[in-house]
């Protein structure tokens, strides 16, 4: 039987899809506050032939789950799922309050509070395991790190062993320099079944490297820097780059010019001068960054005032091109009745698919190497 997943802050579901397409997990419950994101989630999965979650979708504020009657109902679902299959909770609470490029308000911001709510749901419903994903600012910024430590202490007190790592999506083969902190926990009850004897034993036996394809040292390779912009230019891939980490490789792989979302991109209101005056590969500015076809992309933050420009066309990148940079399968399609703002925001918020899939595989490898049987 597949391992059941209860998903929170699901967005368009890139993290969920990474788990699902390993074929080891099945998403059983989905929570998302923003209805258009949930519409994308459902449409994309229906298009890919993925079944609806057996416990349905909850479209609303995650804090409502903790209300007295709701948490009782949720705990009943969790108990039912755990009685049938190994069951985990996964999610990445909205992170602008921990990002130096965002609001940076920390635990007291409206989004920052959601991390505490998410941890409370875990502590009260007691899944067999959980995954918590967030921006590197929660891990590296001193005041946010202190909050992160309090969250971990709550989880330890709820009888979870923990392991964490600051990963980069490029390590898993996604064409993107994107760091995220990943915290994984298993209940001590499950640990006993797996013969995990202690926190230290769990950290030792969980192999974060088991599903990585590259070392983050590839970021130091001699990648091309800047090339003069020329519309519709054709260039040859340099010999010393890793082809499957280039955006051109992914755009060809996903056939982005013929993808259903190929024509979904913002049109300039005041001419195209800005789109012709920036060199290919010039990502030095905070906002307008022209990608280089033979290089990986900067982190995809399309909903946070970051504009990525096509390497050799005078326009922003399309939804299809952004999905490819997030390493999604070409069969992932966003419905055309969604606004461009919602489409790009949910793409930018999502965990790169290959990173999600790699983490899901590492977790499954851990279970099986320590005696878990389907």
C-alpha cells in the first residue's frame, strides 16, 4: 500500500507531485487557503490522470483545523489513515516573513505565524512522520533561527526525532539555484518499529545524499556569464556546461513553445525597450533579470517582484517556460482561466519538482533500509 500523505499549504502541488510520482506515496488530504491555487492543483492532476485525495480538499485558513471540533475530526482522519497505512504530513508554510528579500517580519508576521500553526497540527494529530519546508532565512538569520529552534523543541516534546538539511534544488537536477531548509521528523513510535534507538541514530541513518544527482559545487563550474542580446539568435552550447542543468535543455525537453501554457506571459505596457537593452545572462539587477540559455536559472520568485526575461526574445518568460525551470513534467498544465498573477505566484512559491521527488525518495529509502514493509 502507498504511504498516505496529508498535505498543507499545497499551492499548485509541486511538493505533493514529487511524492506522488515516486509511486511510493498517495496524497490523501489537501489544504490550501487560496482557491485559484487549489483550482490549478485539481486541474493539473486531472490532466495527468491522478486520483482525487480520499479525504478531500480543505480550502481555508489552516488555523481553522486547530479549532476544537475541527481538530477532533482531523485527528479521526489521521487515526483512520494510520490504522491502514504509514501516514505523514508535508508542507511548506508561506515564507515571506523569513525571507530577507520578502517581508522579514519573522514569527510575528501573518505568514510567520503559520509555521507555528503547522507545527501545532503535527503535535496534536501525531502523524508517523512529517516534512517541514521553508526558506533559508529561517535557518540562517539569527532571529529567525531562534524561532526555528523553538519549533523543533515543540516537536521533540511531542516525541519526534528530527533531521534537517539546507538543500539546493540544483543538487537534484533542477535547473535552478534555490536553497531551502528541509526538516524531517519521525515519531518515536515509528522509530521503535524501525529499530531507531535515538535522535543521534536517526540522524546517522537518514541519508540525505541517497537521491542527489549533483554536488552543489556544480554552481562553481565555469558557466557562461553574459552574452550580447540578439533577438532569435542561435548559439552553441559551451563544452564545459552540464546540459541538463541549463534552461535551454528543459525548454526543449518540455517543448515549451508548443506547451498549452506557451502563450501565457505578461505583455509590456510601455514598449519593449527594457527587454532589448539587457544582455543575455545579466541577472545583476534586483528585478529584471535576463536568463542565459546555457546556464541554470536564479531562484524562481516570480510572485515577489522578480521578473525573468527570455534569453533571446524581447519578453518575459512564459508560464510554460517557468514550469520547465521548476523541473515539472511537460504534462503539468495550468488552466487558462487562471490569472497570470496567480499562475506565476504559485509557480514561484512551489518546491522544484525534482527536489521534492528526491527528498521523497530519500525518505522512502530510509524507511525501507530500516525494515519498513509495504
